[in-house]
């Protein structure tokens, strides 16, 4: 926090500039672009993880024998155990438009594969998809644990009252799982807002800054441009945004989370 009040480049003594770094924030178009990309990434991540995690948990929780259930759980969770560096390099190869596996099989169908990491319209969606593949296993296990806490008696009572599966899910299962949904949404947002590794390894924030995020811009400002004071200011902004959104989530949870 103290460094945000100084101009400092690691080579010369820090120079006190007061709130000059903070005054620069709203004028920094690249920072605003980075924050916009980060919010978009975080929103997409929360939605796809909650929906995907719930659907996968429902599929595993119903009608699958124990052995197959253990296999599916392991298969879904395994990518989460792999380092981001390995995951990023793997998908950078898989989606390579010239030598990638995806391009090879799509080309067999006569389809020209997208330039995933060199076209601005595809780069961020590709990163979102890679993040989903890497982390959905964790969300899936959270959702599965939440589903298994729903009392079977309440499900059976709803069926006796004439409710079909869809009605039972939305009127019984979802309300009882709101604490789980809330927890998953909070941790997913916090993790997504700090996304850095795959972007640094795969796109470097490009093309045309289409994948630059807040933490990526913080890294570039502090460790490439050596504007340590301004980078500290950006770090405070990231912290403040995460804190504010998390507090808003907790405040809003009082209206829709049903605690036992």
C-alpha cells in the first residue's frame, strides 16, 4: 500500500508522488480494458462452472454404479491436479491451427479450424474453455457433495405430491443446495479474477490486448515496465474489486441462500 504513493523503478530511490498514481487509474485505457476482460472472464467462468458442475454432478449422482462413479470422479478431477503450465502447453498444442490435434481432425471434415489464439474474437473464449476443462472437476465435486446432502425423504415427498423431476429439482433440490451454489460462486469468482498463468503462457495478453486481464496488466506494469509504484496501485484496485464483489455476494446471499 505504501508503494502506491511513490514512483519507483527498482533502479532509483523511490520518489513520493502522493495520489498521482491513483489519479492515473481512470485515464489508463489499457487498465480499463484489462478490467473489462477480467469481469467478462469471471462472469463466464462462474456461469459455466455452476451450470456444468451441476449437470455433471446430477449425471453421476443418478443411475451410475459405484465403480463407474469412482472412475468418472477421478477422470473429472484429474485435470485439476495438473499444473497450469502443463495444461497451457497441452492446449496450446492441441488447438494449434497448423499442427494441433483439433485442427487435424476438423480438417478431415473439410472445416477450416479457427485461429484460436491469434484472432481476438476467439482468444478469450478459448482461454475460458481451457480454464473450464482444468477446474471443472473441483466445482463438480462441490456440487456432488451438495447433492448428496439433500434428504431423500424430501425428494420422495415431492414425488408423492405429483411433482415431476424438473419440478422437484427446481423446487426442492436447488433451494436446499443454495449454500453450496453460493460457496462455489464465491470461490470461482475469486479464482477467475486472478487468472494469469494460461494467458501469460498462451497469448501473452494478445492478440490486440483481447485477453489481457487485471493480473496480467499488473505483471506487465511491475515486472516488465518496472513501474513498481503504479503496479502497487493496480494491485490495490484488484484487491478492492475482489473484496467489493465478494461482500456484495455475501450481502445478496441473505435473500436467496437457505441455511439449515
